[in-house]
């Protein structure tokens, strides 16, 4: 959960502070069983066309644009694993209104090399006026693909539900949309928070909880040591 996470943080930091690629729950270790394959030349010849209009810097628009770019570059056989959102202000501050400072999307493809295949993680990082794309060798684990999930709740709706909920707000600027692999098959969640506290908003039903649906405490499950969603 830490390997690609650190790289994504560095990339997003460089975009926001100076410029050159969110908070993520990044991970890279073991390939998921349903990895798919793209043309072996696709990654080397990829053309990125993911300019984001500042006037429409909306999570759903950016996800759609990046997915279109993935389709154009690699075809339909890719996996979308996470959308990581960095807000301008801390969730527990009076100034926080959900304004987005940056966003990253995490995808994975498999490229054929003769009789073998190489797995690549593609990271798109955006601010309202910059876009960067990184392609890294490695596997993305601990998430289920979001491609075919019926996500009905927008980020703005999830943010509003989280802020209206009767629970402490984490001292964090981060949110990640993911479907975490766990002992319980839970819906995708918007997860607001950090290692100390999280608020979960179901991306399909809109239900709000401070308990991880993939590791429900009432059933005796605990998050793996040292991790946060």
C-alpha cells in the first residue's frame, strides 16, 4: 500500500507547488486475477490527450476524460482502480467547501512481450491548469476495478453527505474513491481522511459511516496494521 503511494504523492506535490505528477492508497505487489492485456506497442506509443478545462474541473469530468484517454491509448482492456482527490482546505476547517486542488486517477494495463506479459500502472495527475501522466511497471493490489461499478453518487454529493453527517471531520484534505479488497464485499466508497480517522460515503447508496464497510468492526474485522484505506 505504500510503494506507488509515495511516488504519487511526489508527483502531485510537484504539480501543485512548482510543476513538473493526491493522496492515494497506492499499492503495488501482486497482480489481480482479472488482469487484461493490451497491444505490446501501446504503452511506448501512447499519446496523452487529457487537457482539463479549469471551468469544468469536476471529478466526474476528469475521470471521464482520463478513461477516454486510456481507451484511445490502450483500448477497452484496462482497469480503473482509484480516484484520489486533494482538497484546498482541511475537512475540519471553517473554510473548507470541497474545492479541489488536485486529482489523480490510477489505471492498470498488461502488455504482451512475446510469450510473457508486463504489467503497467498509469497515473494521471491534474490540477485545474496542469496535467501529468506517469507510466510505471508494477502491479496495483488491494483494490477491485471500478470500471463496471454503478457509481451513482458524485464527489460533490459525497462531500455534502460527509459534512452533514453527525460525526467528527478528519483533519485531512484527502479523499479516495475505491473498492477495497477485504473480508466483506462492500460497495465502492468515497473515503475522506487519513491514517487517524476516516469517513466513508457509499458511492452507490450514499450511506455515511465511520466504520470501513470492507472491514466492519461489528464483525470483528480489523484493518491491516499500518494501513489506511
